[in-house]
């Protein structure tokens, strides 16, 4: 398996060189092209043995406006993604709306969707979670975590609850 991601920016760390040669959709296309032809499309380099990766990408269902995640998902499917894993899901209602749109457009027939389930086990999580780029967490979840007397147990219970609900959503192929 290969997961094609563009990462967080480390522009504030001067020792880390930023590289912007490709976005994740182009990485997926390159991986698919290499798998199908044995050549890197971007450079023309060839390999003797065709690699056989299961190619993946990521989607943040909580990106606004709402049409952006679907547009990005379509790009990644067209580029050759076999699977997509989502950003951490704390808001099941928004995720259900996203998946309904995925299914309405037939994208669930083209790609496996792996739902991102957080396992929160830290008392500091309610302060930390809102600072994670791209993560949307409703206040009632943060409140439940903050009130937990046993954060590990509560985090595991919440993850189990989310998995149980996510398994019922049409188009969800698995959990990560």
C-alpha cells in the first residue's frame, strides 16, 4: 500500500526544506502510472518490475465550503486512488452528510473509504484537539472528554461508539 499525502507546512522550522513539486492527486496519478506502465510519468524513468501498490489518498470531509471535499475526492479517484482515508471524525452528522453525497455521486463504487476514528486517551485532549489543522470537533465531545474521570476508558468507549455508528453508514468500507 502507498498513501499519497501532502503534509502540514513546516515553514517556521528553517532546517526543513519545503517541497511543492506535486500535490497528492498528482502523486496518486504518478503511482498509478508507474503501476500500469513501469514508467514515472513525471521524469520518464523506468523500472524493470512493475510495482503493484494499492494506492491511497486522504480527504477531509469537514473542509468548507461543502463541495470542496467531494471535488477533491473526484480528482483523487480520477487520478487512480484505490482507497481514501478520512481526517479524524468527531462530528458524525457532518460525516453522514459527506458520505450521502459520496454515495449520491456513485463514488463509493469507485474507491474504498476508510473512516478516521480518533482514540483519545489524554486529559489534555480537549485543549489539544481544537489546535489540530483540519480537525472539527463539536463542543459536546470536548466537554465529555474534559469531564472524564478516566480519560483512557472514556476515549476507548467513544471510539467504540463511533465505530459502531460508522459501520452503519453506506459507503464506509473500513476504519483507520
